[in-house]
C-alpha cells in the first residue's frame, strides 16, 4: 500500500478514521468504538474517559537531526528518558518532537490525535514504530482512530497484526530497562 512521495505530501489523500475502520474490518480485526469530547493530552484523557477499561497509551512522534522519524507508543503514564531512548535507537543527536506539518505528512493526523494507526498513511516507510512491551497484556488496548474525539479498543496483538499488514514491523522495547 505504498504511494509516491508526491502523494504522501498531498494531505487530502490521507486515510481517515473511516478508511482505518475499513482496513481493520478487511483484516478481520475486532474493535469497539467509544465517542467522547476531543482529548489533547494524557491528563485530559484520564479525566474524561470514565471507566473505559483496558490499557491506555500515549504516542510520541520524534525525529533526530538526520531527519529519521520514530513513532513511540507507550503506557500513558510511562516516563520516557529521551536520552536513553536515543542511545537505544541509535539516533543521531537529540530526539525532538516532529512538527505538525511532518506529522500530517507522514501519519495524516493533527497534534493531539497521534496514534499507532496513523502508520497507515506512512506511504514512504519513513517512520519506525517502537512499542513499549508493557502495552501487551490481557486487557484491550485503547487508541485514537485518526482523530481525538474517539477511542477504539482492540486486542494488543491485533495492533501488531495491523502494523505488520502495513509493512511496519515494530521494535518492541522494555522501557524499564532503557537506562
């Protein structure tokens, strides 16, 4: 499902939540959808989600000075040492947050809606996916489906299936052992 770089930079071509749902359905991945007010931060999510069961995540869209890009998905309350992560990933120079324009160009989402499902829009394969091994458990995994006023819940293993189907084999790290 790779497209040319020119198409990648043409934002209207990005796949939205409806396209994501169609892709998940095509992969026979079961999920539940929950609607809520727009959430922009982990703190807002914790305050407004109520009793939504399962594993809750945060996502960091990072780049290094050589313009290599990573999408980090970790437990929502995980403290991430960016210096240790930089060393583990072999990043050149400090890791910094990617701009809103870079985020839209590669994942097709706005800040506040970063999601591992955005990888569906990484048509050039430039984004490396890193997952916190702590997100894998018996509970459902909760993530935004390309927008921050909805959450979908699915089995953590189905996230791996989705990423692999999108030709993005994730690096699974033990964030507790980064030091």
